[in-house]
């Protein structure tokens, strides 16, 4: 019984420490402007190489690289950045009027600190639809599940890129005659 109580106390201390660390980060989320785009894409490429590339074919890695260097594709995106003390540490980009998440990357040392969740909250707030989709890499499926997304199909491979189509229904509440409707 004493060991169980000790584990619970240690877990509570860990959670409090994590909350204090997150609160001390002073995270700023804002839309990425043209001048910040190269820095954002460098972060995307760095994190992709670290987490995704090891599980992709050479063709898939090259396809991803060229997609984030394709001006036509990039012009379709609205990109948001998470900044900690003016350093870009996370990126989320959407397309199709905010209904599809195209990129989602957070630097290793800033993962599991709520930055991805804060990026998603901004993107979700700007989405004017009742649903969002994403072609998730295998690595990120669990992250999207934690954000409330659900699988539509099993993993697919196209030109070396691995992905699962997943979606989230966004509940929008409208006050009508003092009642709430979904």
C-alpha cells in the first residue's frame, strides 16, 4: 500500500512539474508571414527527417521534400507557428479553407508540452466547417486521436508517402432562443 501511495505522489509531482513547465514557456501562436516561411519549412523538414523519413522509402522522402518546396502547393496553405521567446518551435498548416490539416510538426524538445494542442485550437477556431480532415503519417495518428480525430481508412501508400485519412467532427454551438443546438 505504501508503494502505491508513493507512486501516486510521484505522479502528482510529475504532473504539477509538467504544468509549471508548460505555463513558463510563454507560447505565442500566430500566422506565419512570408518572411518566416523559410524558417517554418526548415523546421518541418528537420522534424520530418527525424520522425518520418526513417520509415519512408527514398521515393516518399523525396516526394515530401518536393511538396514543401512547391510554390504552387505552398500558396494553398495557411500556416501557423508556435513561438517560444521568439523562436519558432511548431508549425501547423491548413488548406481548403481550413478544413484540411496539411502539415503538423513540433520540435523534439517541445513535444508533449501542449504546443501541438494550442496550434490545433487556433486552427480549429478558424475553421468555418463542421469537420476537418488530415492525411496523417503513421507517426502522428496517435496524436490526432488525442485531439479527437477518428480513422476513416487503413494506412495507404502513394508514391512512397504513407498516410491514414482521419477526420474530426467539430461541434459548433449556436444560441437560438436561449437553447443550444448542435
